[in-house]
């Protein structure tokens, strides 16, 4: 079983749609959780950290369920500029980040 | 300023060459990282430095040699690389080893 699993997509959605990404992780000792986005041939950029209480940043909402070892990202009112690969990332020990395979999102006009 | 800089942007080297990749951050971060990313794959951790000491080496071949001269700088020395080492090499930094990591733009390496 992979340490971090994501649906690879691609997700093709129209502008204005709501899209949800899911991620599961296998190491129950994981402490820190993040969503990054990566544009083609660019570096990963931090989108948001994920907390047990859930957190929201504008159109983006992240949730963590420690009991189920499940992380989600919801994007509301999708924009063309949201097109990217979204990486679910779990920290498993002292700075060791494990990246999921990434979910590709394409937002169409 | 959440900027991590990397030089060079692109590097082409032969299998007998010796070269170095450089990474710099001025955010006062105490942890720095090297990752390798192949096309269509997620980044893979290579090394972690915490407070200028190597804390994680992910069984990376010795032809890759990291160095942390001070808290702002991280180098990756390359020697006798193989064509399969061609990839995007990303540097990252964070306040502490459990915090959000900020990535540099990467060095795109081609080994001939």
C-alpha cells in the first residue's frame, strides 16, 4: 500500500464548478498535513496546511480525519487559473514529506 | 519574503563532470532539503538538514554529496552521474523540520 494515495485524475471541470480531491495516508503517526499545487514545469507551491478542525482559505477548504487517515480539499467556484496538479503531502518524521502522486485538475471555460 | 533561490536554472553535464547545485534562503529557516523530481512524478526526498546538520539521507548514491556551509546555504555536489539522474532538483526550506516547506524553482539537470 502506498504511504499517500490520491486519485490521479485528470479532473476536467467547467469554470464555476466545485471539485473535491481526496487523499488517504497509511502512517498513523503522521503529524503534519499539507496541500501543494504544482504547475507544469514549476516548483510545488504550498496551498494550505490541513488541521484536524478543518480550515478554509477563500474558495479552498481542507479537512483532516485522523481516525480514517483521510484528507480532503474542496475548491469552490473553480477558475481557469486553478488548473494545476494538486499534491497531498504528509509529514512522517522530522521533516520527511511524503507526496501523493498528485491529482491533475483542468478547468475549462 | 518567502523566497528560495536556486542556481543554475539549467545544467547539462557529462558523466565524468563535477558540478554543484546551489540553494539559498534568507527567511531564517533552520531546515533545508533536497528533492529529486522526474517528469509526471511527485518530488522524492533526498536529504534533510536541520540546524546545519544532516539529519536524513534517503539512501542516496554517493555520487550526490550535500553540503550546508551555513544556515542560509545548501549545496549539492554532483560527480560521475548517470543519464538516469537527469531530473528537476528542488531545494526547500522550513522554519523547523515539521513546518510547511517552501520550494525553490529548481535546477533542471541533464546528464549526457
